[in-house]
């Protein structure tokens, strides 16, 4: 297999580490550059002892400088930066002809006004929004193939969109009735040294947060609106639960008039039956985090509640894989012409 | 303080243990009888080493026999049995003049037909249903005071009813629009030796289950219906999360026409402001399990979502305390004339 | 019961919180002052929502100023400060006639040279070392009763000294052969916002650390040396394990010539049989953290290994209770003339 | 790559599952038979939903019958059975010409008398003991290559032997002085439905067990004795800690006369420097479970304690990988002529 040169910008967080884990396994990748302000000058193996003895363990982190990334000869760059910083790299890297896969939320919204509404600041590089493709392969595979800038979606949108999109497309549910609750492992909050994420603050605890207007609602609603052809606004309740990785989402929605559970099953099957990473668990199966942990799968199960006229959709993903780095690698495989499941 | 003789029937599960922990601290209780088929002949301290050195540690478990309970001289009996067995003890104990606090679901429903619908078998002692009082002190304090049979509610109903009741009473929300998601610690499943509850099956896992018709929906809807004065049917999604004890519940409901967040705050405050175990955390506070763990408190927070017109209610309890044994002791305090907070 | 005025200096860490939890339950305590640089001006209930609705919840934190503590009228002061700061408070508080219970390691060593050897700096207030009493009630109850400065021992020393002291006293084991391994819950590391103590760094992880010369070895060896009447140096391996609270310690030592397991059992029984917080579990029992969690007990079990000629001692405590705040309250009870078990 | 037919006998426990996970990734393996009494007739994907969508997911479990295994055409068979059952399969499979890799302890001891001493029953097939090779590749790679029966060691022996063997070989430590403490994740106890392994019994708990004569001591001492050329008896304290997978071991031993830490480092480096799965972390590194989780690595660190004259060795492995299934696959790779790291 021909090797392509790849850079990872900002590899010091949990999704950065997971990205390295996957790229180590990728037979087509030559990792030529990893950047980290904090760890510049030290090798991957020194910073993350879990990688010692693995491929690329001796590669040194460089400071976070777009010119250095370009100079490394990388043709693809993953950006695994905190929200709000990606544009500083994306613009010069794109100008230099690299193809960029951004794991942050910075390029996921099409409308700068929506960005400002949810993020509280003007978008720093609105001109890039029109170039970017929302990197959910199940929805935008063909656009991804030829894109130069991928805005790879995170865990909440992925776990909510994949169950809902087929139902919205066929207008099987009432868009106004959607209520989603998600349970996220603590790695979803990143590797921040804040009291809230200390072991003793999270262990034996669980709580809802970010209600009612979590930032990622903006992209969820953008994509649902596109599919529905009408403005969609939903309720979303994220929760933090005490596990390292994984996300379970449960969604309630009113069925449209005359819609039955067979229509639901049919729509999901038709939409996702050929997808390599979507597993449909049906009306009796369940969506358990442990079955998707450390994989790029999303498991989707559903139930009909004839008492309320609602459908209940359940999904499970690994927030660091299908909800972050695995999804980014899936897009990378599409971009680079590899089989979509390589390294996943 | 005068001592009263108390029996605990079926003290071998997690709520039984928690009950013992609380009764040990109760200055008015003389524990005269604990029963357990499995542990008959052994002392509390032998079976549960955590109680060694504590009051009552040398009391021996007797076999599970109602006559023995009566013979022990107990005037109050707690029943901490698996669902479906309580009636075998409740009837003879009531006949012998004891006051009975049952922690199971057996006497919580008023209508035997609803019981049969949700539990799949005919109620074994329907005549007792009319005698029982639903043991939620915040709702039925006055009835509890003079009752002989208390049906003490469990964790799901408690965590859902206390936030919703004040809103239903004042018709602030649309009863048809209620969607509740609850996250339960594993002790909620009891001390069952099943693969599903092994450490390695629960740790680093989370999942929804029992959707769409969990048994405890029946009592939740019964109480909401009573308050609303019209039949209420809701959506309910229980989830199992990897912690020992605690429950977090998030409820969405459509606000009625013209209803604002002040009405919500007002209704909750008016209803619960004098309750010793309800803490209202308001529109900015949160409902975290760690703040209620090992206590009898329920924390309730709320948010208005003007985008969807919904109110979001969040509650947190310790499933073994306010969601089981603490609640039972609270009722016991009311029955026995102690201050409601004794031992809690 | 007469109330005495009590202050807690530095109440913002995990042992500070646990101290508050215990003092809230103490019928003889009027909490008149809590200090915290970080939280000055806010109430206990605001900073720690778990205390809302409890006694003292509305008491405000004051800045960390010894004069303010004196002015509060406190007659007893607990110091729950990071190591190295206690002397700034102890000296003026003692001068003002308060009795001081320090939870840090600052006054536990008798020899300033040993302090400097293990802590790397000269002791800041060596004159206080001779005034302080090592606050292990099982060893120094009579000294504690009349002391003005208590140096309350932490979790590692407590879990190692209580099993070993009786054996050393009777010269049943070879002092040179002692090897102790301890497993500590993460709260033992304090409430530090460092990457190492983030949930995702501790969960699903365990590791030895601080080998071979952990700071607390100094006080362990000091006390063993005192009992043995000859210099004792031991091996000690602390480990961090993924739970909030608790410590399990396993100690190996060579039995002296002719010593049998009955001698071991005899020495432990004779030494601790009347202690309210020591539970001897014998040759078949075990020392499980879950049996001591949230209590002031230490459980001690032992085994004879005829193959190696060693005795194996196992102990379990709650690191925040018998290993910190519970032990301090036990000393406080002795100082103040309450029953030793009050609030514990 | 040529495919070889492989069978897994008894694939329903945790090491069986992990074995399947690794074999799915192995490019040289055609899985032709999996057996399980409990799951006969159901597919791997049905029983373990995590494997759905993966290679071999549709293979059905057959009943546990040696003849069926032979009939499947398998040339290699892994046995992942509870202790004591392996001989029922090993004998007929060997007779039929298969090469057998047993993950249990059944064929690890050379001396049937030692087996009876530690296991309490006579060995059921002593004639097989002389045919088996102890499957620790770092020790017996050449024997493994041509063996027909591999007795693959488990987690405790692996984590203790690899740090100790080089020091024993060069007589750097006093064999009589060895004290080992190991911390094991709960999966090490297997997938048993016993109260002791329920989530709520293990979570927030830790305890020593199996002291002083854990069964696996027998094979540890056998191997140490072989290397030392004299009988070696050690102290060993296993502990259960609340995580799914992983083992951390800390070993103390007295250094021989004149031996320094450079000798220790030298011996370990010389012995293991070319091993693909041994990572030497030196005198400043640490042995953390999280760095080896889900990998076949063993990390080994060490310290000198001049105060006691001891060396302290620390190791970390994933108990299900290097401590079970990964190690078995490593031997399989050697047997089959693949690169030793394939699938690992």
C-alpha cells in the first residue's frame, strides 16, 4: 500500500490520543508531524507511554505552527484542537494544498449567524464554512470524497442524527416533538484540569448539564432541518456519567398519523443497511455502550410505545471513536481512497 | 425516648441493608426481629460485616415466617422483599395489629386491573390495596400518620413525581407531553446474581432498558392522574449507569399557554418550601447525585427552553435512601410520632 | 449537652468536607468559623451543595486568618490544610489558648532532622514538635486527653500502625522483614486539579507510586521505633486505585523464632479488644474496604503462612474517616470529654 | 497469507471473548469452530453483540464435544475452559493431531504432587504434564515452536515471573525474601454469577484474598525454582480492585551482597531488550495499567531502596491480554510461524 504523509495538529487531548492509536494501525499512513504546544520536543512515546514500542512512538511533537506542518510534507492534516482554534491552521494548510479533517465544531455550521448565536462570538473565518463538508460519512459520503475541508462531527450529533435522519427524511415523526437525552463518558469533556472532572467529582456521580441550549444543538438542528426541509428545533439533555468512554442516547418523538413501527424499521433499514458501521438492533435489541466501546460502530435500537404514540430510538457509540477520531479516520479513508473500514 | 419494637422482613438485599443502617441510628427503635430465608440462624454482623460493632449486630436472622415476626413483639414491620411476596406477610401482620411499611410495589396501585396490566398476573391480595397509603410523605403525610399499611414508593416514582406534581396540580404543563429519562445506579436492580449485574458487565457500560412500559410507570401515572384529575400517560426511559447508588432524572414537558418559568418556580416553591427533604436548586442550580448520595434529600432544578416552549425538570436522589429505605423511615417517623428527620 | 465553639481552618478539600459532615452530626459542636481563601464570603451550602439544608449550611467561609479564628470565639480548631501551612495557624491559635487538632503531617514527627530528611526542607516551627501529641487514640489516648496540639495521623500510618504495633510490642516479628503494600482511593491525593487525578486518568487504572521513600514512612517508622525500642526501617509501597474512598493495606513480616499464629491473635486481641473502632476479623475474616467505608472502623485480619514463616496482616479503613477526619473527631471527643464514638 | 483452521473451546468467558476479539484481527486465522454448552446453536454475534458485523460473527457455537472440534477440520485449538476441564479436550484433540493451546492452569505444573497439593485433587491426566510446554514466550520460545500442547500462563504468574526471572537467573536477590502483591481487575475472576462479583459488591471496594496459598503460587514457584536451581518459596498477596481489566504487581526482594541497582537494570535489559512485548521503564518510569490496557505489553519499572537493601519491581499488564488471551495468541503465532506480534 502506498503511504501518504499525515499530520496531527494538537494531539494532546483524548481524541488526539485516540487518533494516534488508530493511525498507528493504518497501513497507508506515514505520520510525519504531530504538534503540541505543551509537549513540543518530546516524543509521542515519552508523552504517552502507552504508545512506546509502537510505530511512530519516536516521532517528536513540534510546536503548534502551521508552517511547520506544511514543511513536514504532510498531505493530510487532522486538527484535534479545542474549539475556536482550528481556523488558524485550516486556512494556511488549505492554501498549501493539504486536505484537512477538523475534529472540532468550528466548521460544522453553514450559517455564521447560527454560530454566533450558539457560541457567543462571531465566526473567525466565515469564508471557510462554505468550503467545508459535514463529515458524517453516512450522510455525505460523496461530498467527503472530493472535499478539502472536513468538519467531522462529534459524539452528540452522531448519536442523535443517525437514528433520526431516516425518520425525518420520510416524515415519519413530528419534528416538533423530538426530545433527546444523551449520557456521555467523561472523556467527552476533554482533558481539562478542572475540579469538575477530577476522579472524585465524577465517580459515583451523574448529572444533566448544558440544558437547554448546548452548543452542539446548533449542528444537530442544522442537519435535521436540511433533511426535513423545514426548520427543526429539538430538546436535548446531555448528561455526564462515570465511565471513560461511551455515549448512550435515547430519543422520543411522536409518530406521524398512520405511521407504525414497521415504517420506522423500514426507514432505518433502507437508509443504513449497507453502512459498515451502523448496526441495527431492531425492536428487541438494545444499544449498550459496552458493545461499541473501542469500535467505530453505532448500535441503534427502537421501540414503539402505543400508549403515547411515540417511537423511542436508542443509540450507543464510543464517543472517542465513532464520536470523534474513528469518524475522522473514516472520512480520511474516503478522502484517500482506502476501504472505509481500514484501521477501524 | 421511648423505644418501640421493630421488625425487618427480608433484610438481605440492598434496601434491606440500608434500612438496617438507618434503624441502627434511630434512637427510638428496638430492632427485635430480622428475617431472611437465606441467612436464618446467623447474626446481622456475620452476614454484613459492616454492621459489626454496631447496635443490633448480634441479632440473629430468623426464617421468613410471619408468625415469628408477630411473636417477636414487633409493633412496626418493614417489608423489604422482592415484588410479589409482601402480601404473605402484610395480611397476617396487619391482622395481628402491626403497622406495616412495605418497600415493594405490591400495594402501591389502587386498581387491581392496572396491576395485572403492568405485572402480568392478578394481584394476590386486592383487598389490601384499599387499606394501603402511598407512602410519599410530601403528598400523603396526613394519611400516612394514621395508616396501618404504607406502600412506600421506590426511586423512579419518587424522582419523577416530586418535580412534576406541583406543575400538574396547577395545570402548568401539558400532561400529554411528558417525557422522563432516569439514570439509575446498579443497586436499583437489587442484589441479583445475574450476569447482567456483574461488575464487568456494568462497569464502563450504560444502557436504556425496560422501554416503553416499565412496571413503575403504573404508579407514576396513577399519582399524576390523581393530581391532574384526568388520565395521564407519559413516556419513561430508565437507564442503568455504572455507580452503586443514586438516580438522576430529567423530564421534559410542554408549558401550557401563557405559562412562564416564574410560574414553574412558584409552583415548586409553594408546594415544597417547607419540606425537610426537598431542596429546590432553581433555574441555575443543578441536580447532582453526589450531593444527595447517602442522604434522604431530593434536589430539584429546572430550566425554561424558550426555543421549544418546554420546561426541563431535573432531580437527583439516592435510590437507596429517598428512593427506598430513607423514604420508608421517613414514613415510619410520621407513623410513630417522631420528628420526620430522625435518623435521616 | 453543652455546646463548644469550634473552627475549621481550610475546609475546602476532601478531608475538610468530611470533617464538616461529621461535625454537623456532633451534638456538642457549635461551628463558629470555617476558613478558606478560595471560598471566603460564600456559605458552606453554596460551596458544597451537599450540606444545604443541614446545620451550619449558612455559615460563611472567612479568609484564612488566624486572628479571625481567635475572634470567632472558637475554643477548638481543626486544621485541614495542605502540608507545610499548619504552623502559621497552630502557633497563634495555641497562644490564644485554643486546642488545635491538625490533620496534616506537620507536627507528627518528633525529630526535626527526620522531617528535613523526608520533606526536603527544614521544619518551620520545630518548637511545636515537642508540644504535639501523635493523635492515634489507640496508642496515645491518655496524652491526647490533656494535649493542646494534636497531630492527627493520616491513612497510611493508621492502616499500617494499628496492625503492627501489638506485634512489635511483644517482639513477635522481625522488624527488618516488614513489607507493607497499601491501596488508596483517589481522595487520598486531595482535591488537586492535576492531570493525574482526572477521572479518565484514574478510572480503569492502578499504579504504585512514591516508592521507596514516601513521606509518611517517616512517621510510621518513628512510631514503630518507639514501640520496638530499636530503629525500625520498613518497605512501603503505596498504590492508587480507582475508588473515591478507602484504603486496604497488606503487610508481610517474618515471625520471630517459636512464634505462632496464636501469639499473633493473642497480641492483637489483648491490645485492641476494648477499642471501639478496631474490629479484629481473625484468621478467616477479611479486610474489605466496603465494610468500613463511611465509618471510623479499622478492620484487621491476619494469616499465617507456614511455607514462608511469615504472618500476613490485612487492614481496611476509610481514608477520609479513620484515615483523616474521623480520627480527628475521635481525638476531639477525647479532648472535649465526650464519649469517643459521638458523631462517628 | 495462508489461512489455518482454528477452534476455540469454551468461548463464553472473558478470556474466551478476548480471544475471539484477537482472532478476528488475525489475518491467518479461519475460525471454524467455537464451542459452548450454554450457547450451542446461537451465533457469536447473537451471544456477544459486540462482534456483530465482524468476521466470524455468524459462526454458531456448537456443544462442547471434542469430536465436533476434530470434525471441524481445526488444526489448532484454544481451550478457554474453567480449571479442571481442559484434559477432557486436550487428550482427544492431541490424539487427532491438533496443536492445543490451553489457557487454564491444568497443564502448567510438571509435578502431579504439587498439583494435588495446591488444587486438592489428583491431576486427572498426569501423562499430559510431560508433553506440555509452559507458554511464556519470553522463557520458552524455542520449546513452544515445536510443542503440541501449550500451557499458557495466566495473569499472576506473568506479572510476577517476567520481572523476577532475570534477577533470579543472575542470583541478584535472595530467593527467600521475595514478597509480591498483585492488584487484579475483576475480569480476572471470570464471568461467574456469584454475589462477590456483582457490580455493587466490587465497585468502591478492594480487598486482599487467597492468602497465603493462592493456587497460582504453585506455577510461579515452579518456574522460579527452575531458574534458581534451588527450591524457591515466596509470599504472594492477590487483591481485587474495581476495574474491568488490568493487573499491577509490586515485588520486594532483598538484594544479594554487593548487588546494586545497575546490576538489576543490566539483568532486566539483557534478558528482555529484544522482546517485542516487554517494555522496561527503568528506575524513574512507572508501571501503569492504563498504558498496557488492551495491549499485549508488560511494563516493568524498578527502584532501589538503600534504606532496606531491597529492590522493588513493578509490573503492569492487561490481565485478559498478556495475562491470558494475548499471550495465547503470541504462542499461537510462534507455533504457526507468523510474526509474533500479528493481531497483537
